[in-house]
């Protein structure tokens, strides 16, 4: 019977354990700052703007606090998002940005 050895198995196990740790950190509901969610890369790929700060300024809405953001009428925000991006709504944009956040956090 032939014998063989597998090199790097310990490295693979370490990487899998790291992925498991990262996945556990994402488990459940998380509050993620807009700045972490809407990176410049995310904004530049799917909008006509360069940064999330540019998006906030161009919108004309008050983004100064969670309460101010919550007071922005959804239909008006969605209409603005349709004019500057490929998205139909801010919710759609947020969901895609959330998927990108997870990929970055997982190291993909």
C-alpha cells in the first residue's frame, strides 16, 4: 500500500477556523455605520457619485443623526436614489452594500 503525506493541512484548518470566527461575528443583528456599509468603492461602482458623503450632500436630506435619517420620507429618498444610481430604492442599495460588507468581513 502506498503512503502519502498532505502538506499544509494545518494551514487549511487554521484558515477554516478563522472563517468560522468571522462568520460568528456576523451572526445576528448588527448595527453597521453607514461609513462601513457604503464604502467609496460601493458608491463609485453603482452611482454617479464618489463617496457616501457626496451622496448625502447631493440628496439635500438631513443625515446628521439616526433620528434625522429616520425622518427622511422613503419615497423621496428612493426617488433621489433612482436619479443617481442603478438602484430602485435606498433599501435595495443598502441590501447590496450589506452583502458587500459581509464579503469584506469574511475576507472574500
